[in-house]
């Protein structure tokens, strides 16, 4: 099979494979990692299924809003607000509220560090049912409280004994001399119980019930993102809300962006895009195969044009006088081959001679040694170095197609073998065969006219070939027609009898 045909078939198979795979194999897109991570929910203790704006545990920081980091400590969820830790008692996603309690007032009213409950107003605010209780530390001692609204209790902080008070309403003047004061919020229901009976136990119970906070963290944007199938989060690079979609992060939602007014008229439907892409792929594949095929053909032609030695036909019997034909380029600039005849270079079993040898044998194609003109070139008489007389046919022009035709003629005539093929019959067969080759050419200028065909056939018929003429191995030099110059007496080949 020809190489270029193999290449074309290979390209065709590759193309069919691409079409089959692309048509039958589903396309898998990588799912956005942040989208998957933010689908995880926070679970700790009795707090379950918590998402945005909170982060923590298996929810990375970018899944929540800054300031809403949760921590699970011994199955107790906690949140840090302005460097203070609070126990999370409940989270209501519908009302966007959470109930928290101070961890430093769990067992008594004497914490190691004294500080007020402070919030970031941009993120959190107290619910409407929150009331403040003020606790005073390091106050002057009085015999007894002057009001039932003021409760006194001893307190030891860092091994320092001090008198402390707490009140829910009135601020007494002597309390201004206290060393420290702490404001602790409680729920309204707990506050009412304290008002009825202001005791330390009541206050600890009220603080343990916690207080309510409302959060603000781009909640409206998160609702839009969730309704479009996205996961809410926070872009830590742009410091803004982010909606994580299955394919990529977006600003607000996962819905396709509507085309701008300037591009609506020029937008291309997806079906047309797919069709154009497929057509472009087909064209590129076939174009690539065609280019490679052309390159391969040019390389083969270039290799043939660089050939210095052309195949010739040797006699079927060494007992006859040998004649050799050399198919070579007529341009003098082509350098001759260095091949050695003794190396036995052959073409279809025929000996190949170098161009230099044939030039030397024909005195460099001297016009005085012309025997006649054939269908493909001029025939010259020559004598090889070993004394054998040869007839050398030289192409008229530097034409690759003619060279290929000449080589086909060599191949066919080299297989002529029959005991009845004497010199005259062989001569006639060769002449008619060469005429037939010329008539079969595809290019019009290379084919003879009918008048020329008739003249050549009549000439072949009328030519009187001597029966005693030696048999010429390569018959193509014999169909050259009438000799222009009679050849010199032929010497018998050293291989002849």
C-alpha cells in the first residue's frame, strides 16, 4: 500500500475516533471545591445544621462571614465576640438570631477578669427582650442595703476580698466610688424574676439563660444565592460577599449573566457554536491530513529528482550483444553517480550504469553518435569500458512524469521472454509498445496525433531490420526510428559467443 494512502486512512480513522468519543462520552467538569466545602454544616452538641454566616469545624473560613467563627469545645458550641467567649445556646436561622451566655459567669459572680459585654454594632445587636444588670466590684462596705433594688454579696478576686453589689434599675450615688463595674445582659423573663427577688442565685440563673443577639451579614444576598443553587461565603481577597456555584464563584447568584444590550444582537446560540466548533475540527483534521500527504509526495519526488543513476535493462542472454538504456536527467548541472558497475546495482534484474560511464561511452553524447530519435528521447551509440557496444537513450527534457513512464516501460519490456522473439519481432514489439505508452499519457501535449501514430506504424512496418543484427537487450533504444548516423561496426561483447 502506498505511504500517502496509509496516511490518509490513518487520518480518517483518527477523525472517526474523535467524533465517536466526543459524541458518546459525557463531559465532566470539575466541581468548584469551595462550593462543595460550604455545603457542609456545623454540628456540635444540640446545635445542628448551621450554615452561613457561621464557619468553623468542617466549614472553612471562606464559608462564613468574618466575626462568626464557631468552636466546638466538649460538645459545647462557643463563639468569640470582641475577645470574649460565649456559649451558644441556640441559633434561629429564620429570625437570624442566636442566644448566647457569658462563660465567665457560669459558677459564681466573681470572674478573674472584669469586663463589660461589648458587641460589634456592624455585625450584632441586642434583641428587644434584653435587659442589663450592673455588677459593682470593690465598693465601700455599708451596714445594710438601703433598698431592695440593691443586693450586696462578698467576692474574692485574685485572693482579694471585696464587697460587691448588683442592681437592675437605680444607680446609687455611693456606687460611684466602686473600683469596677460590669454590665451583663439577661432576657426579659429572667429580669422579671430578679426584680421580684434579687438574690445571687437568681442572677446566676438569669445569666446562665443567656441573652439574644441579631446578626447582620449580607443576609439578603445569601437568600438570592441560595435560591439560585449556590452556597454563601466570603471572598477574602475582595473582602466582599461571594456566591460559590458548582462551576465557579460569582458575586451574587449562580444564574447565567444576562447578555449586555450591545451583545444581545450579536450573541450566537449554543447549538450554532457547537456546530461551528465541530465543523472547524473536521476541516482542521482533513486539512492537516492533506498537508501531510502533499509533503510526503513532494519528498518522494525530490528524492527521485536527486537520483543520479537510472535503471536500465540488461540482455536476457549473455550470448547476444548487450545494449543498455540509461534514463537520466538532461540538465548538465546534475552531478553523476559514483556507483560502481561491479557492485551489481540493478533495477528489475537489469544492470544499472552510472551517468559518467554512459557519458564516456557516448563521447558525452556527441551528435555524431546519434542513432535516431525515439518516443522518449534521442538514442546514441556508445562503447563501454569492457568493450561492449550499447545504445543509450537520453530523455528529451527534464520531466519527472516522462521518467516514470520510461521506468514503467523498462519494467514491462524486461519481462518479455519467448524463444520465438527474434531480433526483428522484438524490435517491432518494442517500437509498438513505446508508441502505445505515448498514446496512453494523460497530458495532451505528451500524446501523439493520429497522423503521427499512422506515420510511426507505417515506418515500423516498412523498416527492414537485418536478421543478422545483434539482439539489443533494452529494446527502447531500438524504437527510436530511422538512424541519423549509421552506427560504427559493433564489436561482440566479451560475454557473447
